[in-house]
């Protein structure tokens, strides 16, 4: 039973990470007051959050398929 809670928690953390990554990526705009370094940092941060969330989702899916 404890392992099911771990899977749910990993799934939720992955969802939150993907949400924040998509939120950052959606607000990216290279305009006034934004340096190219800051823009690239935000871009790579968004990409890292989305990829980490996706990795957590893949881990949960692999764990669920191996339990059947």
C-alpha cells in the first residue's frame, strides 16, 4: 500500500514540475528589460522542469506496468 502512495506523490510532483515549466516557457519573451542571458536561463530552466516532470511520469508508468 505504501508503494501506491509513492507512485501518486511522484505523479503529482511530475505534474507540478511540468506545470511550472510550461508556465515559464509560456511567459518567455525577449523584449525590453530581458537580457539574452536571462532569457536563455529561463528557457533552460523551463526545459529542465518539463523533462524532469516527464521522467517522473515515465517512472510511474514503468512501475505500474511492472506490477501487473
